[in-house]
């Protein structure tokens, strides 16, 4: 593990400067060998200046971008690798405009899954408008866990087989997976109303196609049914795909001093979403999302931050497709519920909470936020009609921690590497941009 983290850290440092030094290799075919060593020295000097010289003031329109290799391990993907990049910028004067951020990634897993994402949170000039985007395209798979939280969720519907949540164990679980192609298009537009309060509308599309339920075997002497199959039969959904298409009304209060890595402030979000069949949804449904985040600077020097995060996602009418049901990890950046895979717990009522302690550890004179750590604990609880599980009847927690490396001072962009452990042998290693929330 130490070797792996070392490789990731130094590859990040190299990727920051390598693109700026490639042209020297093409000036002369005979000079490549001679210029290789000076090139390395030049890269080191650039990095040294970056961490020792004072940070320059924030500039409107300047792009603070950083590419890194991607790596994670979870029960869904086993091991994932790819390339990603984060970019932050100010659309207006930094004195009266919050920083914007966008993240893009493309990754492949050892289970032959393709995952591409583009996610953005853009604050326009004077913070008059906020644009939230969440676009995804997957060729992927997910285990068909039963709805709810608690010990019954990892059992297949009819044959008693149990899922293995441990990504490091020998897994003969490919037959337990639901394979699918997935397109998500979410775009939210909010207008400033008063103070730090915004109102807006959004369009949401979740389109699942080419769905294959590998465990299902209706022709066996004793037919094997699955949670996915039984849910679709009960509620009249197709076994091969589903569509959730709708609009939402949204309200946001945002007093955070920085969205990438807040030191202070609050964030509250309410969204009511309606998914009618005349918009293309498989069935009519509606949901409400309630979210709150808070940040306390314990020592008033941003070296000790206590952060809180909670949200609830509730079906208020109709029935949702199985793969689109509210679940853990359903926030925009999919960072809630570390220690478990996304949608490990799902149902008509979902609640999540996390508390995180962020500690500054190591500083260089002109780079006070260079290195730190984070420790966190979270919990998931789900209410589900299909399994007769009530909200808070079972609470599944997870615990973890990680390191933080500041990769860009002006936008406060951190590279985070976390390890988390949950129940049922579940665990995960996560590499990501910026804080979880």
C-alpha cells in the first residue's frame, strides 16, 4: 500500500510539469539523450518554486487545472484505473464571484467496465447564476442487493446466495451482477434571489439499456429469481431497461467560502423532482432531496476543521425503477457512503450522515496548506417497502481516513486518498479531487 501511494503521489507531481517540458525533446533528434537530464532538473526546479514561492493573487479567467491518474478499489469495480482532471476558475472578479470547478474522468476496470464522467459547479459573474452539471456514460455493472439496510440486503432473492462485499477477496461474483449501459444528463440552473439564496429549475435523465441480470435463471429445475427481477415483476417494469426523465424545482443557500475545500460556512439544498411518463419516464414518480452541510474552524486558523454533512432522499409518489431508486452515494459527485459501493443501500427512504475532522499537518513557509489528513465516520439508513425495513431500523456505518495533498493553492484544490471500512467485509480505497463535501 505504501509503495502504491508513493507511485500515485510522484506521478501526480510529474504530470503537473511534464506537459510544459516536452517541446525540448523535438528540437533535435540527436539532442534527446543530452537534454533528458536537464529536463528532469528543470521539472524539479518548477515544482520547488511552486511549493516555496508565495502564491499569486487569484485572477479572473485563469484556469487552475491539474491532471492525475485515477485509481480506486471497491466491490463494484474491483480495481479501477484511468485518467482525470480538475479545473477551477473565476468567471468574474474574485472579490465578488465564487470559484467554479469542473471535473472530467475516464476510467476502465478489471471487470471490463467503462466509466466516463463530467461534473461541474459553475458560479457566473457576481454569483448571479449557478450552473450544476452531472453527465455520465457507463458500460458497467452492479450487484443486485435487496432494498433496505441491514443483514438481509446482501442475500439473493430465492437461492440464499450472498454477495461478497470485499473487493480484495477471490470473487466468483460476476454471475451475481446486473450489467447495463447507462446515460445520465443532469443540468441545474439557479438564479440569485437575495443574500446567498438561489432558486432554479433542472432537467434530469437516467437512461438504462442493455440490462442483463446474470444470476436470473428461470429455466432451472428450481427457478432462480433475483431482487432485481422480483422488483420489476411486482411494479411492472421492464427487465431490460428503464427511463427516468423529469424536471425539478430547486432552492440553495450557500455561504461557503470555497466549494473545493471549505473552511467556513453552510450549504443547504432542497430539490423536488417530478418524473412524468409524458417526459419519457417508465412510470410516474416524484422525489424530494434535503441536504445540509456545515463547517467549523475549531482553532480559527483553518488548521482544524470539523465538517458535517447530512441528506435525505425520499420517494413522495409513484414507483421508481430499481436502478434509479434513491440510494447511498446518490449525491452529485458520488462521494457519500465511502466504505460501501454506490447504491449499496437503496429504497424509498434514504438518509445519510457524515462527520469529518480535517487536520493540517505539514507546511512549507510559503505553502501553509501543503499536507494534511482527514478522519471520518458515516452512516446509512434506508426504509424499503419490499423488505419491510423501516427507516432507522438498521444503521450501517463506515469509518475511515486519508491524506490530503494541496495541488493548487488559489482554488484550494486537494488530492485526496482515503481508505474506508464498512460492515459485511466492505472496504474501499479512493483517490479523488477536492474534499468529499
